[in-house]
C-alpha cells in the first residue's frame, strides 16, 4: 500500500428491524441476540487487519453503513469507532458518517453519537409521501424524518445527508417534485437521489410481478431525474456525481473514495475492500462471519486481483460517474498513456453521440472528459463501452 | 449362416399420426423379443439422434431386425423399418414403406383417426401394403375402441374385425401384435438367383466408414466383393461389407432376397446413394429398376448468417458436412447488404429448417442469424423465361415483372364438425380455395382446400389447433405453382431499407402485414440512442410507420458499500447482450427481429 494514499474505512451493520420491500442488500432482521458478538467480531477483524498492514495511510473517512447502523445501541457504535481511532491513523478532519433510519432515532441517541465522534449523519428519508413510504416497506413516516432532522441540527450535526428514492411504483412526477421541495425546505448539506432499481427476489419485485404495483416507466424516471437535477441546481445544491448533490465543500468524502477508485477497507459481514490492485469481500452471512473470526479463519471469501485492463476500465467508469469526469492529465500521470490512445474509437463515437464531452475543469489547467446531460441519463451505455472484451 | 427362407421373413413399418404411440410400440416389440437388453433399453430406441429424442419425433428412417420364435414353433426374422413422422419428410416415409410388405396402422383408441393417419394409410396402400390395424392406448379410461374402429372403416375402408388391441405403455397385447405380423403380413417373394435388385430406403454418412446404405433386397443377393451399380446415378462401387441392424450394425456374409440390412461400398457422399434408387449388379443388371425415385425438392428457404462475420468459413464447413448426411437440403452463398456474407438455404419444410439450424448451432457451436423463411417464387420478367427466386430481395421491380407464380399445397384437415365454420374462415383468410368436404363419421369431417404454401407456413397449424381446441389435424402435399398478385414489402430502419427483412406478400394483405410487422418490430427492437423510425414500404410508397423512441435512461444509481465488482459484472453483461445483436447501420437489432414476420398474426 502506498503510504500517502488516502484510506477509507467502511463498517457494515447488516441488521434491520424489518427488511424494506425493495432491499436485496446484505441485511437481516431478528438477529438482535447477535449484536454483542458481532461488535466483538468487527473489533477483532479491525485489529487483525491493522496487524497485517506494513504501512499506515491516513484515514480520511469512516462510514457506518447498513442495514441500519442506528439500530445498534450507541455504546456498540462507539466501541467500534474507538477501536478504529486507536488503531488507525485517523485524520483530524476525517469525515465520520453514520446512516440512520428515522424510526430508530431519539434526540438523546443523536446527542450521544455526536459526542462519540460522528460528524456526518445520513438519514434514510427516501420520500415525503407516506403512501410511497409504505410501498417501499419503510418503517417511518415523513413526520419522523422532520423530527429526526431537527434533533440532529439541535445536537449540532452540521453535515446532514438525506437519501431519496425516485421512480417508486405509483409515484407521480408531482409527488416527486413535492418531495424535492420538502427536502430542500429542510436545508440539508447533501442529498443523494437514487432511481429505484427493482431487483429479482425482492418483495417489491414479486408484488410487481403479481400486478399489485406498476413498475415506473423509463420516460417517467428520466423526467424525474432531470427535474431533480434542475430543481436542486436552482437551490444551489451542486451535482457532483450521478446521484449526489451537495452544498459546496460538503461533498461526501467517503463516496468520493469509491469514485476515484481509491483504497478502502471494509469491516463486517459482506463488506468490500479495495487496496491497490486487489478487491476482496467478507463472508455475507453474519453468523458465518462471526464464526470465522472466532475460529481464526480468513473472513474474506472472494479475492480478485485486478488485471491492468480491468483496473483501467474501473477507473474510467467510476471517474465518469463524477460530474467533472476524468481529468486527462491526472489520468496520463497515473497510467502512463493518454486515455484517447486506447479508447479513441469509443470516445469519438460517444462524443459524436453527445454522451461524452471534453470540458475545461472547474479548477486547474488541462481538460476533462465527462458525461453530457444526456450522458448522465445513459451512463451505463457509456460505461459498457469501456469494459474489456 | 444359411440362406434365409424368405417365407420366414416379414418386413413391416409402423404408421401413425404423431403422438399415437408409434415409437412406444416399437420399443415394446424390441423389448419383448430381447432384441435389446434391458440395459441398452432407452426410451424410444429407434430415434437415435438427440434432437429426435428431445423433440419426440423421428427425422431419419431407421431399421431393426427382430428374431422371433412364433407360436407355430418356427423362427422368424421381422424387419421393422421406422418411418419419419412429419409431413416435411413424406418422401422418406413413402420409400421406407416401399421396402415392406405390410404396415401396422397405429391409431390412438381415444383420439381416433387423424389427418396423418389417413395420409400415411394412403401412402401404404399406394405401395400395396397389407395393413394391420392396431388400436393403441386401450388402457386409457377415455379409450373408445368401437367408435375408433368404426372411424377406421368409414374413413379408410379397412376391415377392423381382426384389429389388435394394445397398450404399448403397459405391454398389453404385444404378443398378439407379433403373431399378427406373421399371420397377416405376407412373406416377401422374389428370385433368389435373379440379378440383384435392391431398394435404397435411406443412407447416412459415417465419418469412419463413409456412406452406409440402408437396403431392402427384392431379387438376388449382395455380398462383399461384388461390383454394384446405382441405377439412377450410375455410380459403380465394390461392396466392402454387408450386415443387419440388431439394432447396432452387425456384419453378415450376405444379404439375400427378402432381407433388410446395410451395405458399405466405399462411397463418400450420400448424393450418390439417393433414397429410392435401385442397386443392381454392374455386370448383370436387373431388367427393370424399382418404381422410381425422385429428388426431394426444397420448398422453404431462408438466409443463414453467422452472427459474427468472422465465422463465415466455419459455417460453410458445417454446411458442407451436414449436407453429406442430408441431401434434401441445399445452400448457396449469398450477400446481404444488411447482414454481410451468408447462405441462402432450402429445406423440405419449416421443421426441417429448424432442425438444420439447431444442428448447426449445436454441433458446430455457431451463433446463427436466420432470416424469415419464404417459399420460392416463379417469376417471369417481361420478354424473358421464368426463373425461380428464393430470396425476396432478388424480386425485380414491379415494372419488370410480367407475372409471378407461387407454390400451392393441397391440404386435408380432419376435425370435429362443430369447428368446421371456424376453419373454413381460417382457410378463407389464407386465400384458400375450397375443394370438398366429407363426413368420415358423425363426429369427424374431412375438409379439403388448395392453399398457397406461404400462407400455410405462417402460424396456420397453430391457428388450426387453437380454433379446434386441439382436435383438428392436417396433412398436405405440394401441387405446383399458380399465378398470384404478389408484391414485395420492404422494411426501412432509420430510413435505410433492410434487405434481410423484405418479404413477399399478397397485394390484399400487404397493408395489414406491413402495419402489424412494424408494430411487432417496435416491440422487439430495444430503444436506441436516437429515435428510430420503422417503415413498411412497397417501392417508394410508405404503408406504415412506427417510431422506436430514443432510450432515455439507463443508469445505476447506488454504489453498494463499495461493491464495484457487482457494477462491473452488470456492465459486462450489458456488453455481452449488445454483442449478441446485429448492428444494422446505427441500429442494434436482436436476432428475433428477423423472424418477426412469422409472429404477425393474421387474426387480430
């Protein structure tokens, strides 16, 4: 590991009161009895991981994701955070985020979290329409979102994200605009707006197959996305990634690590890590995760050594997610050749199709290659062109 | 081995409508006579090709020799010659029957007489075969043997007083079938010392042994070392090996009069051993060949193109090899502006086409793009002689055409009377000419129509089945060409005519077909980066237009806890999906689009 490269830490809390209808991620309900053992295991994993490191990069972000991290008692979260801070070289300006679902939050709890060192709160609001929240299988109402948000401000969180979902079955454009207005009305520092993806084997997918709900059409989703971009930019929330908007300076450091293809270590069941040319992933199941750590086995199940061509294509499609796109000078410095030398056919074609554009960057000299507005909507079609055969 | 006494030989076939239990009965006969040990017994042994077993149909004729000790104490040799069960292969059926003295007519005791029952019985009668009626599936509660016997007598004029009652599934009545074969089917006759006269009823190509010819000896004998001559092709060859099927090939010293077996004579191409030809001795020819053979002519054509243009040579090699074993299919190179280099291929029918395409993809690992099947048209240009056109793209412009003729079939449909109205409408819609209608029994009517072959190709059988709730059955034969008012419909994608999507259609239905096809294509072709208009046109006249709207959104929002691999895999799948499409100009078209014309239902 290169010493001066920044490092992110990700802690996965795979527990929920109940799974949301659209969720196909690694989350489980009814495992309350495991909480203590799970926390211990994570701390063991962190210790082991630190012992294996030969150099120490500076940690610029710690991110507690889920599942529902806020479901855990504060002292558990605190214990993990303390373990990280004592074993890693954590920057003083590090961003320390916790994802929270409104129904798990009290004023008291938020206060403790703030005191424990969390300085960024990501609230899973998803929508301000209570009917849509029910379709999503969320356990909170829009009222609880408001409450959670004002508690967070009261206890001093000055970096708050609201997660939103659009393209929910039955959601109209009017509904979505209303949610956007209410969101902006609260004045968050950061907004993530995700188009709903209906995955196989989710409750929602079955409900759609059974004809209970209609899947949102491509054209409506496109309009919602465009409305979102226009509306938020009017409100001076700057779009810096496909789905992410922030007040200047409040861009999420953690997600930027992913998109800049930087290093991160994931701890907990199913957590993903990326260190230089290696990706690896822990056992998904919390029970086998705990068992492996108890018995001294390797918790990582899948190792993938990235070939040069895969690393190259990942860098490209991750960088292109950012609104500024790929800085061509930095690219050449990193890979030793010009991007256009390898992908001239693809790039020229995509520029002709008005999906990619060369653009002077907001800051320093040189040129960037980035998605056009049309390209933002069709990003997958663009990315697929950079996948090696 | 002693010379077999022809009086102890019986050569027979089994004829039946599809699914009436022909193959199951054959299995039981082999099993009960220990022709095959139980260990070797697979379901439906005679259908050897994997494809045949999967589809439950017989594609190539097969033969097997059964030894049987009858109740009279004598040992008999029974040669069972299986026949293909599909109308595409009628000619092979008829040649197989010509090798026999009798046939078991298997009729499902609850379904009764069906169109192929009648068609195959007529083929058997044309070959002067003794017909032994067998009522199968008598174990089913729905079996009505008396009604079905009556139907057989009424519709076929066959005496059913000694019809055999069997259940091939349970084995009931199988002994009686064996005895029935010996009692009712005549022994072969012919001169043991006469010059050789043998019928080729099938031939297959084996990569180790060359062509294996399936023969029935009518006069004389055949043995290794003999110089033989194929009377139609004039090919002379020296016999290397002769043998019988038990059911695997087993060499014997010779095949003599009345016997059925195989001949290997160092021949490298099945073209030289045409089904239906007569084999005789080179020096001592038989005076008269057996009733003639004819070349099975392809009637259905389509273009086959490798999805990956680089596979063109592989496709050509595969076609060459397949042709060695299947002379009834033809091909020649063609070039399409849209699809590049490929082959125009001709088949005996749609099933034959599907089978060939599937074998090419399966056995040669090719990804093929097939254009919609069409018939061959006879076209007379002004002041010129008639020529056949098997690719719609080759049709001259309307001004140059004096007349166009298209192939017709005579179709016979059997159905319960209550469905007659619906089927007459169907035939009417398909430009059918009513010929006659006959009551075979109170609940079975035979309808007879002349129909353009092209109209029968597109979903006719499915409509027949749905309109008769599955009770209707059909059979057809080709009856030649008739003049028609036909036009070529062109399809344009993004303003560019796509030759591989052109098809020929009757003027009266051009508008409807064009409109339906562009609708269908709009559903099949995914949204692209641009709006893509789809148009149907005759010459410069646009008949219909639809637009595939530009793709607007394809973006993955979330990044699950840094799981980049998942995202990459998804993009990889997307890329593979795209590669499986054909790029026509700037439009990516999935393979199904080229067959969309088949899915345009006339009946909406």
